[in-house]
């Protein structure tokens, strides 16, 4: 089976499995797990922050950031198409009393800066929630995995500074962004006060994310993690895989980008399928079935019968994601299967 549903389906590398088996362990709630401590320092250094906190998931990392940055009843300004807005169960509102305020995302994954400026420039008024935070996402999942330009991050940073707001970056795939933008994760993270990034997507770890910021921020976020039930004990078994990921799995992400580009070209050539092109692509291919939902359902089923899995985005659109474990020959097989599935589903 060629599984293109997500880069979360990756399995640990043999080196990771070996590191897990040999990991030096302690109790991380006491701050005594040496492997966790090493990973956290490594992560902080890589994104240019003072400290980092290991959390079980990216959702918890983003929620801990919201809870730490935003007093109850204040506002977090987020993209309408952002992961925080759509896929994190409204945790900031449910658990933190935070007013999640979505503004429009462009097709490139950027925030609508005119709308952001109006939101930030609104005069203080006791009737309205006070803004505390602006949340960015890079790469942007819902916008085709697009890498967001540094010039846009600069503009958002400047707007936030006018009102004295903090900026948090959901950098779940920040290393994909760095490769696509031909820069470093540290450069990207420099436009935000805090950043989270994921180990269990393209980096192929079994679990875990890092939340990074100042030492004071991370100390307060540690308490938020505890409230959320994220304090783990001998978590070095997970951190060991993370160390391997940060030392050996980043450069290979460029292969995923090449494979995604090849898949996009092949899919776009199929009659009845339209690929959504993005300006700065990474490892995702989003495409629409032009003949509607019923043909889309048939296409996905026919593709699955040929050993290829894709992820639905809407009734007639899908996402295919390349990742560790998917080689160029797998992309070729998947594209060939898509041609056959389209002929069956669309009657071509």
C-alpha cells in the first residue's frame, strides 16, 4: 500500500529504533531525563530560542502556547484556514477562555494583512476582547502545504509590534519551509516570539513536538503542559528518536518535495483532475475532481483498490503527501494508478 494520506504515517527509522532501545532515561516531570534535556536544548538552539519544552503533540504545543501567552478573555488572532482554528478542537476557547479571532488566509497561506491591520488597529474599548497574540503557520497545511514568505512574516511582525502583541508560529513543518525558502529554521523562527514544531510528521518520529521560546516562557508553558496532562515520566524513549530526527532527517525532506512536484505534474495531466498549484510548494499535492462529489468518491475507491491511499479535503478534493518511506518509484506507481482509477471513475 502506498499511503499518501499524511506525513504522520511515517514509521521510525532503524537508527531511531536503536536509539529508543538504548536511551538514557530519568523522570522528566522532575526534569531528570537526560535524553529529554538534550533534545530540548538541541531544539532551542536550532530555532534560535533560549529554551524548549517537549510535548506529546503539536496540538498540545500550540495550546500550551495560547494558554501561556493569553490571559482569559483576551483575543488570539489566527488564520481562518489555520490548523489552530480548524483542527485543534477549539482548545484555546474551551480550556483557556481565549477568544479565537480568525481572519482570512490567502491562497499562499498568508494572513490578509489589511484585515490584520484593521483588527490590530481597533481602539481599546471595554466592550471588546483585548488582543494578546497573533498566530502564524509555516508551512501552511490547508493552503496546499505552501511555504509562507519571510517578507510576509516580517510584515506581520511589524504590525504586531505596533500593538505590543506577541507572535506565535505554528511551525509544525518548519524544516520543510526552510528547505523550500532556502533559509534556516532559525531565520524563520526569528520572526516569532515562540515556535512549535513537530517531530512526528516528515521527520518520522513516533510522537512528539517542541515548543520553544524564552526561558521564562518555557517555564510558564511547562505548567500549562502539566494542566493539560502532558507531563510524562521516562519520555526519553521518545526524545531519543527526536535527536536522531534532528541530526539525520532534515536534509532528506528535499526528496519529499521533489517527489511531490513529480506527483503534481502527473496528476495535473489527468483529464478531470485539477491540481491546486501554490507559489512555494513543499510535500503536499491538493487536487480537485472536476466532475463533483460522486466521481470523487469513485476515484478514491478505485485508487484504493489499486493500493494507493489519499486523504479527502472536501467532497470533491483530496490531499496527497509525500514523506519518508515514499520513493520516486512509489510516486510513479501512484500516478499510474491514478490514471487507471480516473478512467474507471470518470468513464474516460
